């Protein structure tokens, strides 16, 4: 049980919820951001004193039933729920097995994708395999060693990683990377590589440290991505991850965004790569 992190997580989530979101009327003298402790306790069906002790790092390890009630009161997402359990010393699901052995099912699909960029990645953003188009776009991401194998890590420590994305998208990518790393850490248990990565990023990147303190946690379920190619310029993609059942690995497929000229640029890239 990490009392300090648990207390900080509960406080940040409590302050992020507006009373109206949970059906509580707001008086004119209300000064505190978000919900009050007594309001969370009421929503969770527990005493205010007990909830206060959780935020004050004075409580014994809460039971799973208590955590479920708190998660419901704070309107936590599935990823935040798993994170809450980990901080309290429980696991909502068995820790993930982060084997570096590529799952054959994902590799069979990757081998058949030759007209759109695709890669197999782990939940902490290690690239295990790429097709030719993905390598043409991003370079050989499987060649990195150590913590630099993770695109999460490189984003905050290597300027060349950011050069592939337009500056206007940097802020959202930073938040998504932090949220994804925290979700992976919560779901994967006490994995030494993931925890070492967090420690190093906290030491090396003030931006990462600031975002990490916000306790944002969420898996990336698909989004839009703009990649800057040195010759073709910006190429817009829709990114969709296809996860294994335990979500430890995913096949990330990038398809040309509808209404953009990405299909034509991808065709030119394919001719240059495969022709």
C-alpha cells in the first residue's frame, strides 16, 4: 500500500469532480474545488472520518469493498479503478505477463498488412515488430536498447521523437503518453522495467513530473495521429490498437484519415519503400 500516492490520487480525483456531476447542489459560500471529503464519504456510504484518514495517510489498508465504493463515488474509469487498487495494495486483475516474445496471432496479422503502417507494441510502448511502411515512417524502433526501447520514454527524453509530430499536437501526446504509462503500471503490477522508467522520467523530465502528479490514467483505445515525413510532409492517420486478451501486447494499425491526402502520400511512400 502506497499511502502517499493513494492520498494524492484520491484528492486529485475528488477535486476534479463538480458537485453538479453527482447531483449535489452548490451553495454560494462554497470555496473548495470539486467535492468535499464529507460528500465523497456520503456517496461511498462510509464515515467522513474514515475517508479523511485515507486522504491523510492515516488509514490501514482499505478492503476491496471499500475501494469499490470509493471508485463508484469518484466516478473512476476502469483504468483509474485498477490504479486505485494497485495503490491500495490490491490487484483488480492478475498482473500482466510482459513477455518480449511476440504473440503468433498478432504476427500473422502483421505479416498480411503491406498497404498500411502497422507495428506490434507492448503496453509500455516497446516496439516488438514493424512492417515496411511503419519502418519508413518512424525508423527502426526495434533497434533501441534499454529504456529507450519505449516510445513513452523517448517522447520525454529525445527531441528526435517529437520531430515526427507537429508541435500543435505535442501537449496532447504528452498527456496521452503519461496516462498510458500509468495505466500500464497499474495493470502490470510491480514490473521493474516500468517502475524504473517512471523513476528516470521523474528525474529527467519536469514536463513528465508535472503531468505524473495529476494522476491521469487511461489506456489509448484509438486516436488520430499526424506523422511528419521529411519528404512528404504531414500524413494524417487514424490509429487503432488491436489488443491481446490480457492487453500486454497490441497490433497498432494506422489507416489514412478520411478526407485527407494521406492515401496518396502513403502510396508514394509504399512505392519508395517496396518498389
